[in-house]
C-alpha cells in the first residue's frame, strides 16, 4: 500500500480541555515543569524550613522503576484500603487535572486543600529555588500528615537517587522494572539507569525488585553494596496467573486478577502483595482483604480495553506507553488479539523519548497511523518528525497533522466491530480522549 500524508485544515480542538489553576500556581512558584533540576539538597533544606521530618510518622513505601509504578501504587492503595487503612497515594504525572496527583482514602485531594498548602509553601519556595515536582511533593506530604493517613505510598517521579520523594525514609522500597527511558538524565544504558533507580534503597530496609526474566545487574549490585535485604520476583516470591495465587516468604495467598490487560500487570500485583507481606508487622492485612477487589483500583490510560462505540464498533486499547519496554507490552497484547482484525494507531510523543525504539515493536501490528501534534508542552515532538520516523521504518498509511477529534471520526467510520484502535505515546496524548471513555473501570 502507498504511504499517504493527510494535511488537516481544521483548528486544533482537544476533546477534553480543562482549566488547571493548580498547575499554573505551581509553575508560578517554581517555573515551567519542563525545567528539571536533579538533587536532594533543595528538598532537604525545604523539609527543615517547613519542619517536615524525613522519617514520617506513618510507614512509607517508595515505588520506582521504568514502567509499572502507577499500577503498583494503585494495587497497594486498594489492598490497604480493603484492609481498613486510611491511605495516602502520591503519583505523577496527572492525566487530566493536577488534583489527581494525591489520593486520600481513594479520592483526589480537594483543590482548596492544594491551594492552602501551596500558599503555606510559597514563602519557602521564594527563598529556595524548588522545582515543580519538589513543591508538589512537599504539599502532598503535608496533606498526608494533616489527614493522618496510616500509610504513605510515594511514586518516584524521575530516576530514584536524586528524586524528591527519596528525601523521605522508606519502610519498603520497590523497583518495578529497569529499561531505557530518560537517558539524558539517568545515563545512556540500562546499567546506569538501574543504579539511579536503586538509589531509593536504604541499608537494612526491605526492598523489592520486579524484573524477573532479565534482572539488571546494577540493581542487584547496589543492594549488595548497601546491605539491602532485596527480594526478587521469580526468586524469592512469585505469582501464578492460572491459579491466582501469590507465594513467597513462607506464605501463600489467593489474589484477584489484575484489572488491566498487560501480562506485566501480574508482576506489578505480585510486587504489591510482597510489600504487604514485608510490612505485615507494622500494617497487618488479612488474607481476605487481598483475595478479591472490593475497593477496585482505578488507573485511567493504562492498558485499558474499551468499547466506546458499543458492541458494533472497534475496540479501543489505550495506554500512556512512551518507551520501548512499554511498547513491547502493547505489541504482545495486539499479537494475542488482532488475528485478521485491522488496527489503526493514534500516536503523539515527546521529543526527548526514544521515538523510533518505541514505534518499532508495533509496526507489524498497525495497519494505519494517525500522528497527532501535542501542543501543551514545549517538549513535544512535531507531528512531521514522527511521520518521518514512521515512513523511514516503512510504515504504511501514515497521516500527519490530524487532531484527535478528526482521528476518532476517521476510525469510527473506517473500522468495524472487532477491529482495533490503539491510542498511545504520552500522557499528553491520552488526556485528549473523552474522560468518560477511561473512567468507568476496565472493560
């Protein structure tokens, strides 16, 4: 089939456009979120100024890794809530609105609380040049302290060793996976990135690692060097998807199936259950609290299969995948489901990502590409750049400069029931989908 370029005449009109005054307020205090400065010195100075202890009064779980952080946090949050605990879960980035970054007892912290805490932090931010993520982390932790949560689950924003959440002393540290991403900040290869991720380990504090098939040697070495009791998926604990059983540390537990489609979700679920077991003395969780979903985790935009056009329309697979490892997981899902079905892909990416490496695993499974321009961040790759990369890899039927509204209409009229629409590449892209498509739980 010939390659085709389609030039859109319509103005850019995102499907969802919501004001986000909180994010604007943090930008006022810190500067644009794209301006990243690594290091813990500012964070430690701010903790002292705000009288926030690095050793928080509640147990703290740090969750780092290349992929799987968000779902691991969501599983932990759900299990602890099912056991009756009040949980604080801090994640990033947000998909639609800034308030998503902190959940207190399963709900986004209200906007007025964020504004109140940002006002309290403003004086310190004027004296110490804090970054966007540092300010957000300080506000979130202060809200957790005020709410009196029983457990604080903190997702690493970037890397680990120098990330803002690493200023807090963990009771358990988790590294989900290690793969190539953020090489400009974390190093050029997996070994370098692994060392940075393992920076959230503490001497004598239990840690978990989820790369079962190809564990990163630098993560293992870092644990040995720092005298960290590291437990590995596949060596010290495991999960059986067929039987729905987790086993490890002399225990065996019945677990519910993950609520998202990727096979890697079983690994993320296993890590969460392992963390519960390691912290059992501080936060006992009965087996009944993890045998079924009663407080189902919700994580929009992560390996979700949807049917937004009903039974007679195409299926939607949506994921914020933006690195090669995540794209390989999507390719596995398509390989298992595609058959004779047609697959169109809507993609938009940031320029600092490995675009070719992320697109390559999906080339065999995608019959037509709709490349979108991301306009809400200067980090975005131009649609023409992505188009050129795809055409250079001999992708077929590539359309460029099509907005989300148009792309969805083309898909709706082109694909039939049983066909697939894949939407992936960035949080900035996925958030352009209608919120209602992603918020009602897994399909």
